[in-house]
C-alpha cells in the first residue's frame, strides 16, 4: 500500500459517511415538516400543541404561521402557498374560501367568546361595567381599536357584537351604537389580526378592544364579560345572533358577501396540496384526542367534544372516529 494511502482512504470514507448521514437527516427533516397556517388567536394553544406533538412524534417538525383567518386561507387559494393544516377562527372561512377547490372537508373543533378588554392605563376603568360600557366608550377621550373584518373573523364578530348590543340595550344611549363605535376607530387603530390589536392595547395606544376571551387570558388583560345575548358564545342564542349581518370581502378582488352572526366556532382542514398529509393527520388526531381539549381549555377556549363535521364521510379515516356528523 502506498504511503499515506490509508489516512486518505479513511478521510474519504468519513466524508462520505457524514455526507450520507447529513443528506439522510435533511431528507427526513424535510419530509416531516408540518406547516400550519392558523388564526392568530390560536397561537398559545398551538404552541403548546407543537411542543406536545413533537414530544410524541420525534420525527415531526411543526412550523406555525399565525395570521388573520382570511389571510391564512388566501395564502393557499390566491398565493398558491403550501400548508399541511389550516385552522381558522370561523369555520365559514374554510367553507367559503377553500372548499371545494382547495380542500374537501372541514372539522369544527372549538368555540370562544367576545369580551371587552382593557389595561391598567385605560380610562374610566373604575366606572365601566357590563351594563354601562356603551356610555363609557362613547366618551370623547376614549380610544378604541378593532380588527379589519376583511382580514380576520374577530373583525366581523366584533361588528356582530355591536349590532346585537344595540338591540340588547334598546335605549337612546345605544341607538346607532355600531356606527358610533366605528367612528371611534381611526384607520391606525384598525389592525389586520388580533395579535396586532393586543399590541396596541398593551402599548397604551388604545384604551379598549373587543377580543376573544382566550386572547385576554393569554395576555392577562382585564375584561368585562358580556351577556350571552351578544358575546357569540351560546348555541342557544343562535337565532338572536343571526339578526346581525356584516358585509365581508372573503376573496381578493370580489364583492363583499353578507355574513350572518352565529356562535363562534373554529374550523380546520388539510388542503389538497398538503405536502405532508399523513403527518398533518397525526397532529389533528392529537388535537381531537384526550389531550387536545385540555390544551384548548388551558388557553381559554371551549373545545367541542367530540368535534364535528358536516362532511364527515370525506374526513380521513385516521381522524374520522374522533368526529361526529353535524
């Protein structure tokens, strides 16, 4: 054997071995990435879900992309981006934007409620209650923010709550309440998603905001709990909620469609173009299994147990047993 040939051969073997291992790891990592486009209000719950699922399935690498729900759906329907799972703060976003062209089915899996949130800095907090909040918010010095109804469900759900509150109070103070409240929200206080609205509140740019209860709990915000007649939490009040209607642009470049008030119900699906559908099914099975509802409850949600689907026959078999027909 020529001098120094063995070290050279050993070096080549090591390099080849390491290259093979790295290539294998990269291939495994890329095949196990699970990308989730989700409503910003799910951020805390899905961060815990990510931790639990990755601990259960060591090969999975979950990537979370929070945004407004309409934005999440449009990434797929208009921008042709790829995701393995989409979860929205109103099931109708999936139903009207993604089905049937971009997804075959959807599952309704949790609910929420609207609260009026504020901070230590907010004006008139010593006075405000569930019975006088319209009077307080309409004072000249109060700053109010909201989410754009065309970007996220909390936007149009807030407008539902305002319309229903006007009907609920039914007095001179509440007359024209939705329009009067909307006038208090200049463009700089209208945000694309709930996370940015909370930033305005926490940075003291605004005094009050209507948000999901889960978000208020996540950020330790002070809240006024609102009556079930207009907080959108109660299935028993669905007929009352249906009295509210808001025009919403669901698809870019199309006219607004009328969205009717109803109890808040979140939806999820796996898009047809999901790169890693099998892994996404594992994530959903975990979310709908015994531990998933506990994660949602810890984040301030009211999970639907069992979850439900109007097109259950199209739901993948791995998940179908965890879902009832709605």
